[in-house]
C-alpha cells in the first residue's frame, strides 16, 4: 500500500473533513489521486480521458478560495470522474463510440454542472460500452476495463469504469447512469455502493426523451455515507425537466448519519425476483447478509415476489428507448457496434401493440411490487445471479446451471426494478470463496433513497469486505 492509496481509499466524507479543517489541500488530494491513477489505470483501464492539468488548476483555485474563507459546496476539493456517456464541457466525451472518438462538448450536462457547482474537481471520463449498451465495460475506442479484484474478470457495466475508479481509490466518487443495471451491477461486481435514484430526482438534460424515467444518474461510492454526500450535490428540483421532483429530505448525509440502527425496519428477502435461478454460492451469501440485518434489529422475512413476466416486456420498452435515444443516428446503424446495432434493430421492429401489451404487463408488475412494499419497508435480493465472469465474455452463459438464451436476461433482477421507477442500490454482502464481491440489491418505494442507504450503511458495518487486493496480489 502506498501513501497515495492510504489517502485515496479513505471515505470521501473523511477526505472532505480533512479539506474543511485545512489538514489537507485540494492540490495534495488531486496529486494523490493522479499518483494512484498512474499506478493502477494502465492495467485496469477505468479512466479513458484524464485531464490532469485542468484538475490541478481547479484544485489551486479551490485552495485559494478555502484560504480566503469562502463558503463551498459539499464536494469542494473532491476528485470525481464522469461516465463517458455524459457531456462535459471542454473534456472529450466519446460515448464509447468510434464515431465520436474526438468529440468535445461545448456544455456540461446538467448533472455535471451541479457537481462542479458543489465543488467537485473533474479528473476525467470513465470507460463505458458504446452508448452504455452492455453489462460488460468494453468498446472499440478504448478496449476493456478490468475488475480490480481479479483482472481476468469483468467489472460489469455500463458504469464499469466509474465503479473501478472508486473501488481502487483512483477517484473519491464517481458518476454513473442506470437504465438496465448500469450503476447497480458494477457496484456489486466491484464491492462498492451504487444507487439508482428515483426518476426525476436528478436532471437528465440533455439526454433525449425528456419525459422518460428509464435512465437516471446516480452516485458510485465506497460507502453509503459517501453516496449520500454525492447525492446532496446531484439532486434538486428544476423547471428544465417536466418530470423533475424535489428530494423528500433536507440533506441526505445528515439524515443518514442519524440512522444508526435498523430497529423497526421491515425487510423482505426475495431469493429470485426474476425467476432465472441464482448461483448457489450467491444465494447463500445474500441469505447470510439478510440474516445479519435481522440480528441487527430489523424484522426480516423471506418471501416471494415473482416479476418474471416483465422480462419480455422490458425488451420491448428498451427497444422504444433505444430508438428515442439513437433517433439521429439510425442511418448510421451499420457503423455501430453489434450490441448497440442489435438493440436499434430490435427497437425498429416494435409495434404500438407491442408497447401497449408491455405497458399492461408493467401495470401488473407495479401492483405486485406495491403490495409487497405495503407490507415491508424495503426488499432485498441478490443483485446479480452470478459472480463476476471473464472479461472476455459479452455476458455469462449459465445461471444456476441453466443456459441463457440472450445477453440481457442475467441482469433481469435489476431491469425489472427499472421498469417500476423505484430507487434501488447495491451494497456489498460478502465475498465468494474465490474472493470476488457479491452485492445485495436494496429496493425501496419511490423517494425511498434514504432507506436504501440506511440498509447499505448497516450492511457495510455488519459485512465488511475491505478493498480490492494490492496490485501484486491481483490475478493477471
């Protein structure tokens, strides 16, 4: 362990406290992260565009402001990376697509502007599959990102670069987006906390489909408190979005710090929410984690919630979303990668009857989930049905010994929750016998982010897994 990693692997809230007390300067913190990036990123390939000079210049400006006694935002001086599908003014944004290899936007996406306003220092962009279409982080522009717990394995996707950068201390916090599983699954595979937020809580502009609640922005962080800290900078009502909503809390971090136990919380444990089977070891680890929550004072009951009827419906609604997102690139479909092109072609085949039928299924699913969440405060279930799989595979071929017919069904435990517009997060539940992280998905009612983070916070205390092994111990 180096001096840089000793500092950069500290929780972001601890780093923020050192900065606020002037025991650490923003320049020192940025330089420590740049050292960590130089040491690890060449092998992990998590950060694909690095703006070191710009980050140092911003850090110096913040340092001067701190010395003057100027007030600052909750992320002041913290280095952050932005997923490479989200626009950053003056910083290359490729969307993981060769057609945009040299694209430099003129403006920040709203969420990036909010992070900057909160004092975040943008270090660069994190790797993602082409236009975030895939649960393995690889593209033709930058290649594959690797899992720091075992570099032969996938970090999942599509926010895989962000998850790896946080897990290894290459950034204090990281931005991600989530439509199918893209924050939650990388969080699970990398042993960190990731939060899919309630649609409308964080602005999506300039993403197409202004009324859509499918894709959302959210934080990836080493701890639940770190996620709450970042959430405070990202959320807030805006009249620029017709679906914008205000958070149901004042400060997420303050609220979470007052949540120190689970007494009175009703938790439903569901082993297989998608009816696709679950790897035996994953099931045992998640059941043990649920039992630990019960021992900590929660009321935990194992129950069933079968949302599997939504698997086919999601593919139809995903097709509609893909066409909406890629509407201006439909004529370029033959120049796009196979995952993205396949999704576009599937979307073009969708009929209005298909969409109506899928929406009817979604309504039935909503009734089931709402009834469950009337009896329980949160639902917990295995985030992934399988452990991290080889980085050379597009998707796992088998789940619980059963062969999958397509590349998307294995992420059904995540995308079924996306369909319902519910907030959900992943927090570490334990490690497999081979030392790979296992995530527990935590699902709450709309605007129930604080309950998700409450469970994540206590779970991390009850089931600590530590950090990825140092490079000399990582399997090559």
